[in-house]
C-alpha cells in the first residue's frame, strides 16, 4: 500500500523536479496473477511499465502479496489496501468508486467477443444471421461482471457463475453452450484448458459492444493517476503504445478472421459518458459491424 510519505515524495518530485526526491523509489502494487505464467496479465504489466518509463520517476512494479480475483482487487483498491493500481473493464459504478485513467489499454478489444464452445457445438451458430436469432442461445458469464449487464440489457438470458473457474465448468456441463470471451483472452484460455477440457472456438460469429479497460487507482490518489496518464499519453504520441499493442495482439486478431465473421453490435447502457470515443487513435478499427 502506498504510504503518505511516498505520496508526498512523488508529489514533490513531480512539482519541483528535485534530484534528491526523485531518488526515492515508489512501489506500484498490482494484483498478483493466478500464476506467473498467466499470459492475460503480461500485456497490462508491460504497458504500465512502458508508460512509467516515460515519466522520469523511480518506480518498481510489485505484485501483491497474495493472489486476488478481480472483484477482491477492486474492493481492496477502493479501500486503499494491498494494491494501488488495477486494470479492469469500466462501468459507471467502477468510475464512481475508483479513479479511472481514461485510455483504453486494449483499444476497445475487450468488447469484441468470440465464443468458446464444446467441440461438438463448433458449428452451433452456423445459421445465425441476426441478433434476434442469436438471442436463442444462453451465454455464460460472471454474475457481477459488467459484461453480464450488457448481455442482459440486449435481451440475452445469461447463465451466471460466481467465479472464473466456474465459467469452464458451466460450459463443460452444458449449463450454457456459449462462453463469450474477448479476442484478447480467448486464445490463452483455449490453450490453457486444452489438456483438461475439450474446447473449440466458434468460427462464424462475434459480438461487439463499446467498452474500455482502464487502469484504475484509488479516488484519493490523483498523483498516481496523473503519472500513469502522462506516461500513456507520451507513448501514444511516440508510437510505442501502438508498437506494443500490435506485438501482443496482431496474431490474435489475424487468427480471429474478423473479415469472415458476422459481427453483431450490442448497445452498452453502462458505458460511462466520459468514455473517449471521439479519440479515434485510442480504438482498434473493426470491419463492418451488423446493426442490432
């Protein structure tokens, strides 16, 4: 947890540029992943590291002492305990409880969803040509996730589970036949579970809803928010953001064959009003997206 002394030191460093103050090292603590091999956390950590490198501040990125699921990490961040930065999909409640740095770190791709299915159901959506037809299928999602609210608001009957591992258990037992996952998550999850569970990626359909994954900090930690935002803006301006983004995600996007999919756009009633949709450079351009 960031102490008052460290906050004051960094604040002075930013305002005064004092060499003696800048020598202090600030521990920036993020939620420890499920394992050190969890590829889902690599890109956000690399991006945060890259942004901080462009601030001139001495820092060290440190995982929390214990593994935390996202709901726990967000609660701890709000209480200013254990962690001082979390990356998460935004909604109105999260932006009310926490302080967002409104630069979508995945360029909106968390809202681009492909479906994990059992191999026998790989062609389940082959004849689906409209959103109304797609509504006949019940997707699986976390009970407290923003995604669930979005799916429900668009007319889906959602099968909800209480934690991450139960998503795959629900798919295996066919409580639901579709497990929508973002294009930046699905490949890792497919490979991770292939030894214990037969999965396939449905080839013909995708969902898209406008949303953003941000870095969040505690509402009282405006200094850290400014630091991260300034670093991100610098790497957007010099092209380093785009370079890292494509290095991590270009193959995933190619494997998704988006130009061969029917992409259905959903509305997002919980998208905060301050989402920077007008800044086109912050978003990945998608091929044609079907209407609702």
